């Protein structure tokens, strides 16, 4: 029952993170379009996130897209490395295959290793929980029979 409750709460949280309304878009980012692009890249999001701004903001500067892409290029390079692949997988996050081909190999290797470590840790956790359940069942059995 606890597992179902935890999964339900986590699912609601993830759906809440995905909801972005037009009202939340800042059509004039204080740090500039390059900084926004860098942030989007470092979060492992698609460069196409700029399309939300293009479609929702009426008064974009002529250089907004090129500045965003310049920043995004820096950000995605920071995101697409072996260490971050390990981190993303160990946190149970999906591999969105957002990395450019020339960087994808190292990220994917890290992701595969992080996934293997995560799966081993989950197996250990399940074994520990199973052992606790068996001990509790034995304890309850002794109380009833004793």
C-alpha cells in the first residue's frame, strides 16, 4: 500500500513539473536569451523549447533566437558528459537522447553505468525489505503461537 501511495504522489509531482502555461513564460528574460538558452541546455531540454517563446511572445528581438541557441550550445555541452549520464540514470530519470551525436556516446556510457548501479541498489533494497518482512512475519507468528 505504501508503494502505491508513494508512486501516486511522485506521479502527481512529475505531472505538475511538466505543466507550463503561457503566463509563466518570460518574454523578456532578465539575464538575456543566451543565459536562458544555457539554462535550458544544462537541464537537458530540447533546443525547441525556444519555440514556446516564439509562439507566445509577440515582441521578440531579432537576435533572441540566435542568442538562445548560442547559450543552449554551451549548456548542452555541460549536460552531455559521462558524469551527468551516471547522475541522470542513478536518479531514475529517462534518457531523452537530447545530446548531439558527437557527445551522445559518452553520455550514454555514463547513463548505462548509472542505470546498472541504480538497478543493483534497488535489488539490494528489495532484498532488505523482504528480509524485514520475513522477520516481522516470524515475530508476529511467535506472538500468536507463543
